[in-house]
């Protein structure tokens, strides 16, 4: 298992990288060097809301980086980038902070639903 995260939550109820921060300019890597699928699945199911069991488990590596180079040892497996499947090939990933700007109207046309644990006030 290897995850590169920029936010704590993989989905609305799955906290995988509890120390990730969108504003820190870093990528949080969460990966397992050697373990069984059964053990990792049971660990993930144990504590998805806070992510602390995953982040503090001795078999899980957790690093904050500016960039990384991923070189798969085998061609089998799955690489997913933001929900899209990609070929298993070597790749370099970099985070470019503040490269995009967003214009948000004062009164959004749709409700804003925060992630669990988000302290941001919504209207």
C-alpha cells in the first residue's frame, strides 16, 4: 500500500493522513514496506475516522515531502491518481503550492459540506 495525500481524508469518512495540511506545501506519504493485506485491511477498518491507528502503526511509514519519485518493482498492481487508473510506470510527483487561484462567490449556488473535523464555518 502506498498513498500520497495532500489532505487528511481520502473520502468523507476515511482519514488516512491525519497530519496532512492543504496549506503546508507538502505531500504526506503513507506507505507499508512489508505486511499482509489482511493485517492492513483490519488496521484501516479499525480507525478510519481519526487515522491515528494508521499513522502510528509500526509497519506504516509516514513522511512529509516536497516531491517523490515512484519506481514500481513489478508491472502488476494498480496506480490510481484522483480516482483514475494509470499504467504501472515510474513517475515523479511534485507539489506546486499556490499555483491555482479560485474565485468563490459570496453566496454559493450550492451548499458547502465540510469534511469531518473541519473547523471552517460555513453559511
